C-alpha cells in the first residue's frame, strides 16, 4: 500500500509542473501567432505602400533611370495606414516612429507622429577636390569644385552600396538623436539576405520602423526594439 | 480499509489523467496547429491570387472551401472589397473607400460569373472556424477552456495589384 501512496504523492507533486508547462506552451503558441499576424500585417501593408509608391508616382516608372520620379508620399503613407486599418489592426502613430523612403538619388524621412517630411539627403561622397553623387543605377556623377564640371562615370557596385548604406544610417542616427525618445529608440536596418549587398539598393523602396510594445502578449518583450519591415523590392508581376 | 481504497481510486484517476487525457489534449492541440497553418497558407494563397489577377470567381472560392472541408471543421469565409473612390472638396481631391461585402460579392458571382476588382482597391479574406476544434471541445469538457474565442481566425489581404474592374 505504501507504494501506491508514494506514487500518488509523487504524481501530485509533478502535476503542477505538467500544468505549468502546458499553460506556458499555450501562451507561447498564442504569442507566436500574434507575432506572426503583426509581422504579416506590417509586411503586407509595407508591400501595399511599395505598390503605391510605384503606381502613384508621377511620370512613367523606370527604377534604373528614374531621375525625375516624383514620389507621391502622402499616397504611399495613406496606403500603408489604410492597409493596417482594414486588417482591423489597432495602432497609434506612436507605434510607427519613422518611415523612410529610399529614393533613386537620396533618402527622405517621414515622421508619422508629426506628419512631417524631412529634406532629401543625397547619396554623396565628398572629397577635397570633388563630390561624387551616387544613385541606384550603376552610374555616378562627379562634380569638380575647381572646374565646375559634372562628369558621368561608372560606379563600382559594392562601393555604391556602401555609400548608400552609410547615407541611410547617418540619416537614421541623426533622426534618433533629434528624437525626444532617443534613449529608447534604435533604428537598425533590416537584415539583408546574402553576404553581399549588391542587389539590395537597386530599386526605390520604403522602410517601416515599428514598435510593438503596446500589444498584448508582446508587451515587455520587444519594448526597446524597433522592427524594420525591410526595403520593399519592386519586382511586381505587372510592368507598369 | 476505506482509506486504502480511496488512495487506489485517487491513484487510478491520476494515472488516467496522465496516461490518457494529457497526451490526448496535447495531440489535439498539435492537430489544431496543423489545421491553423494549413488554413493560413490557403487563405494567403487565395488572397494573393485574387489581388494579383484582379478578379474573384467560383472556382477560386471552391478551391479554398474544398481545403477547408478536408480539415473536418466548418468555417465562415468573409470577403471584403474596399473600392477606391474619389471626391472633390474645396478644390481638393479626397480619397475614400466604398465597401462591398461577402453576400454582395457572392450574389454578383452567382449572377455574372466573375467579380472584378480595380488596381488600388483593397481586398481581404477572413476565415474563422464556426465549429469547435477537438482540443476546444476537450477543454470545454474539462472546463479548462481559457481561450473561448475562435481557435482559427485568419485575415489575409491588402491592395489589389492588377485589375480594371
């Protein structure tokens, strides 16, 4: 009989651990589902904004030769937020501290909370004798200070990408410094696939920074992290 | 003597819970996860197809319904089409959306065959289970429900990328 008693007592001791483990698994499952839903919603909304960026821009679109493409900023932003609203996504503008437009020749930052657009920061490299202007194409423009002449030269792709990357990072850092919540914000660029960034900056795009702190289940988990949704690639099925 | 019997009965109940009930709940929960992932994948596929082609027709919906039926549960499929419209106010062009919902879309498909969308509209598919899943019913029996809402609720959609509806 003693054995039965001890077995039952052992089981009773173990039971709360089983229950706890089961509850934790369930909580984790719902948390992961919610996270997937949030990420999917933002990815889709970013894609929609990317589509708007391409569709509603003035002039015919050619990502590799788009000097005079006019980004319809408000239309792109509206499409992003409309897309979230229509998915029953509850958000405030505080959840989106920054939206960045990666343009053909520079980067423009948009502050969703204040509804303000910053000035375009061009992809440039300044030297003592000249200044190099880079674009998403494989060409660069060199302005010579002494002669005042502008010449077109071919750009080395990895160097071009590093200049664009530097410009974007500098702008993000400057924005972070000027932000009221600078202690909390970290604007990290999306992790790109592959080791080389040669194919990353070959088209205009949008980077959405999102702070999921206000969501149930996610509360406190990623409070200090802002998730970029990635630079949207414009490889659409239809050639506009 | 009575005490001994009580210990035995108690031990038996605990044994049954641990050997039969717990693994069954666990396996039902895994089944739910598999169904959830399947429904999510198929719902995403349908919404992508609709938004890329700019149209909805019966075969598209039948394909989703067929997959949903194989899961052994019943579902409610909601369709939502937000048509982009423009209005002018004080010399400024305003954008607004006009919603067309499940019943109207189905009625249109019945009458005309294909429901067409325009590029720039929004289209969403929402799928939720209306019958309880096995793990839900098991939890209800044991009254350890916790989550009472739909176990499966998927929303998929976004901007329509092609179409001149």
